[in-house]
C-alpha cells in the first residue's frame, strides 16, 4: 500500500502528463492550420494521435501505479488537461492584447 505522499506525487506526475497530451494536441491543431488537410487525413491524424497518447498514458500509469487504475491518477490527468487549457486560453488573451497594442502604436503594419 502506498502512502499519501506518494499518491500526491503520482497525482502531480499525472497532471503533467495530462498537460503534455493537451499541448501535443494543440501542436497538431496548429499544424492543421498551417498545412490544410482533407477530412479523411485529419481523421487519420486524430486516430494516430490518440493511439500514441493512450500508449503514453498507459506507460505512465504502468510506471507510476504498476498498471492499476487509481482514481487520483485519472483525476490528475483531467486536472492537468484543465490547467493546461486555462494556460492556453490565457496565452491567447495575452497575444490578442499584445497585438492590439502593436496595432495602436502603428508598429504592426
């Protein structure tokens, strides 16, 4: 039986894993905006991404909890993805404000 300190460490490790998966998906989305894809190609990319992400999550779960599904690991993944989403939204807001200031000063022409 693992202690509460180890559970907290696994929770944080799972949170980082959730952020990594979310950020990797946003990189894929940015790639799709740069290089236009057909619907079928985007579907294949999604399937490959989620297969890779599930393999990563399984490996992380196997390394930290020895393969058993623990509620704090799943909660850590979801919390990490939620915090990562908030960070991305905050970054987008900062970018929009920065662009507006540049346009106002006339340096973004």
